[in-house]
């Protein structure tokens, strides 16, 4: 599976960065041609399911995800969310960890392993590079006020 690792620092404290990064509907707005469909009632918790649908008209693919770890940050302690990808086209997992910085603000660690069914493993480096670009850009945009 292509491994995607992104580290991003922000001036937002962990609790605030957490709320910005776990607003799933905002994720869809940051990825071109994508919208997020929340399938379970709020608030987010273990068992929450949502789908990122990407495409145009009837040519789409779904990245269906389930929250399997939900540990919001607390004062001085990191937070972590883990998503298992449960779609037909996209499988794997994603993790977002938010750590407090001693100097203030926080450091975000975005880790993702994904597989696009039907694509040969020879394309893994291309998928990983595209993922780092798209997810890095989305991460920076999600952390804007």
C-alpha cells in the first residue's frame, strides 16, 4: 500500500486544530470534485461512518470511512483519530494525530495507507505522490481560520 506521511505545524492549540480537522464535511470542500456525505448522526464517535464522493456527474468513486479510534486531545495530551477505509474502490486506513508543542500551537501527523482497487502495485509511488500533494494541500486549507 502506498504510504503517505505528512507533518504540519500550526499556531492553533490542539483542541482547536482537532475541531477543524475532524469536521468531515469541510474535508470534501478542500479536495477537488469531492463532497462528504455523513451517514451517522453527530457528534463524531467510534462507529461514525462517512463517504468522500469524488467525481463528475455519474462518473464517481466513493471513499467510505469508519471512525475506529476517537481520542480528542485534552490539555497537554495528544489526540488521535483513525479511519478504516471500507469502500469498494478505496481501502486502507488514515490517522490524524495532533500533538501539543511546548512553544504553543500544535503539530499534526497525517498518516495514510491506501489502495485503489484495480491499480497495479507498480503505480503505488504515483498514488503516494498524488496523495501527499492532495492531502497536504487539504490539511493546510483545513487549518485556515
